[in-house]
């Protein structure tokens, strides 16, 4: 499993001539790092003077966001594994025999199925990654001021994840025949990218004003 590799091992594998892990795995890892970094901001806040001065309602929001961020970090790693698995499955489909009409039809069906699954994984990532923004916003607003730059880095990593995932969605969309589905996915991706950029920029504005 990719997540069990040491950092230098992962980087070496990424740099090799193997097509997987690739951009999809990096996008998922970026989201996981963003979530983990956001968790760090909360962990540096809970129990500190600033935390104790907040209302119970704000403390509860921080506590809940910490739990969510930790869960998201694990979820994104699971998607990273799934992304690689689906890509390799697609590559196997191309290796299927095509000596008879039946084999050609089977191979074609498996390839179409593989492209669809290879699209759905990064699409899932883009949607799930976007959900982390509300927790980064909370960290930028209520997090330990000494760690607010980390909330900014978290936002940058998250947007990179979303846009990286969308690139992987779009390259696989070219192999999908259903035009209505393609349009629906494209529209959703556009919303995720544009809204994500706005949220990232607002978070960064707040971070820079605090530095």
C-alpha cells in the first residue's frame, strides 16, 4: 500500500517510469496532508488560553472540526489507494485478448468500465476535499494565532488537491460516451474549482492580515 511507504520511497516510486502512483494519488495525498495540518492547528488550540476564553459553542465547533479533519485525512488516504487500484485495473483491461469478436467486445466493455471508475475516484476526491474548507475556515478564525500560517498552507494544499483531482476527472471524461453525464460532471467540477479558489483566497487574506 502506498500509505505504508516511507516518504522517500513514495517519492522514488512517483518519480519512476511506473504510471502509478501519479497525479491522482498526489491529489489525494495533498488533501490528506491538508486535513492533517488543519488538525495540527486545532490540536495547538485545544486546552490553550485562547481556547478556554471561547464560548462553549465555539469550543464545541473546534472539537468537532478536529474530529472531522482527522477522519478526512484517513478518508483521503483510502481514496489514494483506490485511485491507484482503479488505474492499474484499467491498464489490465487494455491487455485483454482481442482475437475474436467476443474478446474484442469484452475488452471494449472492460475498458469503458475502467475509464468510468478511473473518473469516479478523483470526482469523489474533489467533492470530499471541498468539504474540508469549512474546517480550515474555522481554524483560520479561531485557531491558535501562532499556527495561523499552517491554516493558510492547509488551504493551499487543499485547493491543489481539488484542482488536481479535477484534472484527472477531465482527462478520463474524454473516454465517456454519455454526453449528459459528461456535462453534469464538468459543471460540478467547475463549481468546485471556482468556489474553492474563492474560499482559499479568503482564508489567505485572513492569514496574511494576521502575520
